[in-house]
């Protein structure tokens, strides 16, 4: 079976007060388009933890102290040709110094074969 990856799912967690701005920014860059719909996303409330090291410049919290933060997990589908631009936009507007970004390749339904 020959599988071409044309789309990815991009997942990033973000403090709740920044989710609308982040979603709008990345959707304007081309993410979140499914068929005749734009700004398609999934939000899941979650709790993030992190401990900024001495050389960190944390947006939230203090150096060398474990932080527990209410966040939202934002998921969008993205054409692979636009993914680099979308990821760049995430880094541009995300409040965190080092946002955690997952990029998951997606298999097109048309490439699936009956077994």
C-alpha cells in the first residue's frame, strides 16, 4: 500500500484566555479547513504542568517551581503544504516561551483499501 500524507493534525495546549486569538491566527494561516468549513477545531480542557529551569523566561510561574495550569488543548486539521506556516504562527502568538506542539500525520480515507 502506498500512502501519501496530505494532511496533519496540529495539537497545542494554551492558557484559556489565549485560545480564541491562537485559533483565529492559525485558521487565518490555513489550518482548520474541512470541506466547505473553516475555523474547525476541537477544544479540550486540560491541566498542564511544567517547571521552568534557571535560564527560562516563563510567561506563568516562577523558576525552579512546579506549576500547574488550567489550559485548553486546541486541535486542528491542516494541509501539509500549510503546516510550516501554521506552526510558525503558533510560535508567533503563543504566550509560552516553548509551546508544546504535536504534529500527527493523517491518512486520507481514499488510500484505505478493503482487506
